[in-house]
């Protein structure tokens, strides 16, 4: 299709790159020297400031606008730069510059066979850029790198080579080997400082245990690419004392230490010498040793008294004495016998000890002496050992002594003989391959371009645009995307219609789909991925997306996703008057006539330049043939370039004339087919000449070839003239159509003016009749005060006021808190008829608005103090007004980061941890159960299935009921968790009134309008109400106001009212004879509204159609259900025109006793009528819409106008006292 030919350079295959536009945002093109030389879409020529950050304004070239820029790292997770520049008018303005390159591109188009008017429009800047967005994503990644260790040896020396693929290019001197050696074989993983002779160059000491060596850059090339890395060689002798080398790698730039995956250090065992040979020597040696001998000495004996005679020996005792030791003639006493036996035993022990000590000694030389000594000892034992000398008594005793003795001994000696090392060839000794991971922060770019045809073409195509998304994220990338239907909530995704999904798109869930991006490689711009989405802005307002890369890596802006705002379909606010139509179209016709005249002049000028160049070439060729010198042809080619530039200007002027004429035809609502008949077909009048616009090269240059070139140029000029003439002829028909259109419009305007005048007169008459009867509906409402203040609730007659807006905490010039302001307006709130007020979230919050709660028991907030809150609630109770607290239960912000660095540690009284967060919340590391609803990504999603969570939340709600005084709840974002948990909370607190915010996207048709009916949307709300109702578990627990808890905001009805007001299709408010939305099926649970702090205020997520607010209030304040009035519309100065009309409607509702179950009888009107009418409880008629309608008249029944305004009116039955109450 044609749209594919206008995609940007660098985002298409090389064969399509030549169809790039010459202009980016409606500005003039770059010079020819830079059109293709720059590979960056965003040049440094233009710098704008956007939200305090520098962003690059798109330059004229679109080439590779997102893939070649230098990205500055940011501390934040995602930095977003966006440029949105609608330049429809600029796209049709003149350009200038870049014509040489533009001509080359026109030439290329013919070579590629591009034969569409779209290609010309692209070059003439008739494509309108509605928005350009750029998102810069900072991602931390772990890149694997190799560490290869090789050990070789030649038997005498060894070499350890350590290589890595980490970057250590020349100039990057930051990669070091941190290493040491192991000297002790029993401690092979120890670090010791290597000896000097082992350290390579560029080694520096680190400490006493290690040193650091700088890696050398190395480049190795395989068949495909050059690998860059670093290496170190460590060489030494095998005879060194080192047994191993241990190391880690350090990168000083990133301050990272690289270790193997086991977390220790790299260990390299190096060669060591073989063990030495052992030689054994044996010899006999003499050795002098000490030997113990017994020596006999004489000892003088002192006189002692004679011992008593020993007892006689018994036979048994005598038998035990060794008879061989006693001499036969010797008489031995018992005492001597015992002594001898003991001496003999001692001698045995001594000999045993000596023998054990000198077992290896040769005692052969001492045998005789030993034997003689033994025999003398025996003899001595048998002799009388005492004798007399010189009158003294002596005794001989044996005592030991040490003597020196020589002995011979056999000794063996082991000698270690080192093995002689022999040098040989180098061989592998060992090595290892390891993987390390470099932690780095990569910057990827995501770009988006939204464009369509020019203004007139855009309208003619009914809102068709192309959204192109491209990125330089490598590998396979998928676009995870959804849409926001026009009129839908901007922060909720919806799966796109089938017609908008590119091929190979797969459904992900009911909210998103996934589409693979196309990968392209450009010789200048490198590789990147892109996808083009054909969208229709009639049906959608935003594209929401994120990207999914390799290994399921999500690029999702911290869970928020990315948003692309699509343009509004340009529609006239109101029909032009005949005079305005005539002026607008006449101006365009006049401009077109001027352009066509310029075309004729440009054609004649181009023809003259071509003829001049032709004659110059022919003249030069004759000289060349004579002089054989072709150097002069270089100058002649400048004439050809001039022809090309003038021709391009001619084509541009023709295109502008045609576009302006088509825009005038669009204003007159002339169909596209009729325009082609009027101005000529889309035949590409310039294509046939493109191949001939270049003069042949010198080697084929002759008169014939130059003639072919000249004829081709003249033919192309003639076709351009014919196109201009066709536009001139079409202007004649256009003028006639204008005259007819003016007359028709004039007649219709006159009729409308007359009808409007009649309606105004009728309204004035009805108002005058009402005033004459002195019906003061405001005073009537106040008269009911005494009867309604006796009790809080009035049985389903709640009228709800939202007591804040989005900026209530940031009111300029405020001198009091928001609670204090509400307190000051309490008398008016009561006077206007409100009996229920919804207050903002009261807790401590990360955000000022209160919707990011943190400490639930801290009630000092940006809205005021806890004391002010208590006083305010009490004041409301004093005048019988029910107070609802805004309970944000789906999510809660943490106080601190957990062990994994994620914010999942809560503080305060409810000090939860990761178990309180659902496990499918990827941003906060939840460890609870899987969530049962849709997670939001701005705060931890709470797991209400945990018993401790439910207990804590229930106790907090009971505290708010009991201590603060809240009567009920407005439950925020109940779509995020199951309704059965809400049922438990309602059962545990018994609120008098509660309403849940179940905000879901409506279903939409392909034309952008909501489907009718919205049964699925309404059904989801009903399903939630049923799940959240405690009555489904046991008997009904009706609150004191009469409402069976809980209700839900009627989001379905709001969406239908949007479509009614935007398209004038009032028939949408009826379905099967009942009101549309939740209101028509379960009015007692429907809380109706047209605006709140999210949809309106300064957020504007889903703003009610401007100027139709009173039609919306006329509907919800006269119909059943529980109406909710937005604070801004009743109290803020910017909406003062709504204050009085809303007060009148409130008074009518109260006077007529409209309640949440009132009967509705829809008045059948012809299909296509721009009005809706209904009768409520047989006491009130209402009508909204521009078409006229009045209640039917009948005998005895008079309907008085109670209030009216632009496109709405309310009648009440004369004398009616309202309905009889809920039934």
C-alpha cells in the first residue's frame, strides 16, 4: 500500500530507503551535502528544553532518527523525551534547499517502480506529522565475557596466557589482572607476591600478597568479525618455587571485580619439576656408647640389735624357693633368702633393658666378661658378704656404674638426586574456559511517529493515520500494545480491533496483543526493529505499549508503559455560514489559480533551460570530436543540474495547486471520486521523465543520447503543464458547486433560524406562565427542611456531593485547609439539598491527592489535620448528612526497601512485608498469593486473601467508623481485587452507604463509536456488585438509608451520555424500553455521575463533552438511581454558569420526591430525532436534545415548565406532590 512508501530512511530495507521524504516537520530540507551523510535523525543543530531536560529537535533528515544518537546515562530508570508538532499548514508551504538530493530521490523512485501519487506527496511535504515521540530506556544488563587460560611448557620453562573479551582497547588502560602465586603445595589457593623475575611489564605492586598487571589489547579475527579483548603472558622457569597462579580481574572504570561463578578466584596450576631420584648408601661405623655395669664395694656396718628369730618356714614356703640358688652347705635364713631372690630378679630386668637398648650392637667381644661377671655374682650371692676388719664389720654390696664401650653399627643413607630437565617442544599443559559477567547500563531508544495525509486527505480518509514505532533494542522484539478507545479511561488498556492488528499479531489477554517487530539492517544506519500500525483516530485516542525483548525482558517504563496520544479528528465545531463558506472556498480557488499560473511560468522557464543545456552539449560534442578533450563536459553538467532543480520546483508547484484545490473540494464535501474526475487522475505525470533526467556518462555521450535526454525532459514538462491545465479546468466546476452549495446552505440556515426563533418564543411563553403562577421551586425545596432533618437517611433518596476535586490540596491563595473550606460551605451544602457527602482520602499518602496511601492510621494529610477531620464529620452529622470516606484498599505504598532493593517494607501500625503483596506484581517482589484483579504499577498491590491483611484492614475500617465517624465508603479501584473481599469488609463495618469505583473501558465499534447496547460492560459491573454484596452470603443487611450495600458508579451510563452528546444519537439512552446503563437494570445500585476528580478537573482522563454538562445533569437528577454532583460544577467559580441550573434541578428532585427506584417511562420518538424524553413517576417530564418536544396534553392534566436551559427542559405536573416512595 502507498503508506509503506513514506517510511523513514533507516527503518526500511535498503531497496525502499530511497522513498524517504525530503522534510521532517514541515521545515525546509537540508542541503544536498547533508541529506544522506547524517545518520542521526536528531542533530545537534537544534536544541530545545523540555521539562528541564535537553531534547533534540528533529532535523530535516529522517534518517535513523532514534538509532544513532549518543545517549547520556541517567540515574532514573527511564528518561522520556517527547516532541509533538502538528504542522499541517507548514507541510504545504515552500521548502527550498536540498533540491539536488531530492532530485536524486525522485530518480530513484522510478528505478524502484514507484508509481503512486503518494510518492509525490511525500516528497512535496503533503504528509502531516501529528506527533513524534522519543523514549530513552536505561537498562542494567549482565554481558557475558570469556576468560580463557592456556598453560604451555617446553620442559624447562612454562608460559601462562590469560585472555579475556573484556574491552581493553588502546587508550582504555583500566583492565588489570590482580594475581599472586601459591608457594606452599598444601595451600594452592593462597595469594603470595610473585617474584620480580615472574612479573610481566606494566605490573604494579598492590600489597604484600598480590600485584596487578595491565592487560594488553589484542584483536583476533575469525571468518565473520574481529574480536576485541586483552591478554597477559606470565613466563617463568619450572624450577621456580611457585606451584600455582591465582587471580581475579578488575576494571577500574566500572569499579568491578570479576571472579568465576563459584565466587572464589581463578586458579591456574603451573608445571613443577619432577620428584628427584633416591640413592641408598650402606656402611659399618664404630660408635662409643655408655654401658651400665655392676661394681662391688665395701660398706661398714654399724652395730645393730640382733633381729628377732624369724618364724619357722612352712613346707609350702620352702618348696617355692629356687634350690639352685642356695649352696648345699650354706645355712640361709629366711631373710637372706628373700633378699637374694629379689637381687636376682633385679639383675634379670637390667639385662633385659640392656639387650633391648643395644639389640643391634655386636657384643661378641664382651661375652666372656659378661659371663664371668654373672658367675661372680652368683658366687658372691652364695658367700658370706660380711667380714671383720680392724675390729669393724663390713659388708660387700653390688652397685651399678657407667663405662664406655665401643660398638660397630650398620648405617643406610638416602640421597636425593635432582632430575635433569631437558628442553623440548612447547606443548599444552592445561587451561580453562570461564564465563564472567560485566554489569553495564545500556541506553536504548524507542521512537514513535504518528502521521497521516494532509488536512484535506486526513479528513477524506476519515481519520486514518499510521503510527510507526522503532527501536534499537537488539534481537527479537515484540510490541505489547493496546489502545484507549476515544472517550475511554486513559490509563486503562483495551485490545485493538482485528482490523488494526498487523500480521502475526497474537492476543495476550483482553487488554493487549503482541506483534513482532520487523528487523532491518541499513548499510549506514545499522540494525534496528520497527512496526507500523494502521490506526483510525475516530475510534481511539491513545496507543499504550511496552516492548518485550529477548529472554522475556520487558521495557515497560517501570510498569507504567508508554503512551502515544493520537490527534483528534478535525471536525467543524459548527457549520459555516454561507458567507464563511464562500470566503473560505473562494480564497482557496484564488490561491489555486495563482499556483497554476506559476506552473505555466515554471514550465516555460524549465523548457528554456533544457534547450540551453541541449544546445551547449551539442556544441561541446563537436569540439570534443575535433580536439579529443572532454574536460569541458564537467562545467556543462551544471546546466543539467539547473534543469533538474527547476523541474523539481515545477512539480512541487503543481502538487501544491492540486492539494489546495482538493482542500476546497473537501470543504464542499465533494467525494474523492468526483475530485479525480474534476482535477484529473492520480497518474504520476513526472515518472516517465525521471529515468532521462540524468545525462549519460562520457563513454556513451553522443548527439543521439543527448537528444533522448532532451526529449524526455520536454515530455515531463508537458505532462506537468497538462496536470496544471486539468486543475484549472476543475476550478470551473468547483466554482459552480460553490454557488449551488451556498444557495442550499443559505436556505437551510434560514429555516433553522426560524425554527430556533419559534422554540425560543415558546420557551419564553412557558417561563412567563410559570412566573405568573409564582412557582418558586427553590423555596418549595426549603419548605421540606423540617420534615427531612428528622433522620439521616430518607429511604433511597440520597443525593451525593463529591466534596473535592483533583487540586483541592493545591488551591492558589488558600489561607485555610480543604477541610476548613468544606466546613465553611456546610450551610450551602445543606441548603442545596445534599444529604450525602464523599470526602477525599484521609490518610498519610505519598501523593498529595491521597490515592497513594502509606500509613493508614496517620490521618494528618494535605487536606487538613485529624482534628479538623473529626470536627468536619461531626458538623455534618449535626445536620443529618451522611459522610463517606474514600477507602483506597487496592494498593499501599511501602515505607522502605526490602532486601532485594524493591519497595515492599511497610511501616506504621500495619508493618507488613512482601507477603502482603500479590506475587504477580513484578515491580515490588510480592510473595503473597496471585492477585485476582488488574494490578496497577504505581504502588504495591495488596493481597487481600492473606488473613492478617484482611484482619488489619477490617480493624482499620472499623476504627474509621467508630472513632472518626464515617458512615460509609467510596471504594477506590475495586477492579484490582476480588469483590468477595469487599463483601467481607462491608460485612465487618456495616456501612450505611457504600459505592465502588469499577471503571472499565466500554466496547467500541470500528468507527470509534460505542457499541449499542453495552451489555458486556454493564454486566461486569453487575457481576462485581453481586460478588461484593454480603446478602449473597446470608440474609440481606440493608443499611439505615435503605440501600442494600454496595452500589457502583454507573460508568456505562457516563460512556453512553458521551456518545449521545458527541454524535447527537439520543436513541442510545434507551434499550428495550428501559434506560441504558446500570441505571436501567439495577437502579438501586446505580450511582450516576457525569464528572469526577479523575475524568474532569485538571486530570481530564474522560472529560464530559464541553457545553453539554447541563443536559447530563438534567438526565441524572431527574432519573432514578443515586445522582452524584461534582464539586467544581456547584462551587467553583470557573463553572458559575452551572451553579443556578443545578440547584434548580436539585430542588425539583427533592420536591417531586424522585428516589433510587422511581419509575421511568421513555417517550418513543422517531429514530434519528435529536432528543430524548421521559416521564418519571407520573409527576415529571424531562427532555434533552436540540430537537423540539413537549409533553402530551390531556384533559385535566397541566404540565408546567419547572426549569429549562440550552437543549433541556423539565416539566412538573400541576398540583403534583411527587411519588409515593420506593416500591
